[in-house]
C-alpha cells in the first residue's frame, strides 16, 4: 500500500508544476495585454520594451488613476452644465476640495489631426501661446483652441492639423514636450 501512495504523490507534483507554469504564462500574457492598452505617450521611459513587468504595472496603475480623475472632472463639469451657468448653482454642486495634483496632458492622434487636452490649476506656469508654439514646432498647425474655467481648474482643448501629411507628427514627442512645459 505504501508504494501506491508514493506513486500518487509523485504524479501530483508534475501536475502542480504544470499548473503553476500555466498560471505564470497566463499572468505574463495578461500583463503584456494590459500594457498594450496604455498609450505610448503615457510611458515615462522612451524604451518601453526595456521596462520591467513591475514598472509596466506601475504605469498602468498611474494611467488608470489619471483616467479616473479625468472621469470625475468630466462628471462634475457635466453636473455644472446640467444645472445651468449660474454661479451659485455651480458652487452648490461642485466640491471645492477636489484639486488636480498635477496638470494632466492628453494628446490624441486622429488621422492627420491632433487633439490636445490640458487640465491644470489656476496657478499654472505656462501660457496658451507656449503650448501652441510647441505644436507648431512639432509640425502641426493649430486650427482651434478653447478653454474654460471651472472652480479652480482650467480646461484647454486644442485641435491641430498636420502641416505636412507625408512627414506627420509624432504624438509621443508632442506629449513629452507639453508634459515638460506644464509640469
């Protein structure tokens, strides 16, 4: 009877090893899939393929937190618009304790156009003119620029057209330069 116990015990070990190996492979696949969902301009390092798995996960966490913060800002903005433009109604529904810790920069490439969204506090250290200069230096021509102020935040939306379609514009380079400017 002892020999049958030994056989069943030894047959369990490879099965556990195989299951653990499959689990590790699955986790590695899911982590790589998660990292592909992060826009390249969000990456802090230029060589994304050289990042450790922990760095990739940290960047995903940071990106998700920024997205959540952006969603909250947009929800509050929607509430203000829904309540009307009266200052007393917007103050009543807008929490004053919400502040953006760091300015947010988002650059979206939409074919031959770029959409730049900046969110900063009122105590910003840049001008809209400087942002437009960065876009023009990178090869884009600004088509429209809008801003609005809600509580203690400034929201900028800039649409730009690529000057030379053949050359294009590198959104990650635009993002890095704007991030450096606004932070």
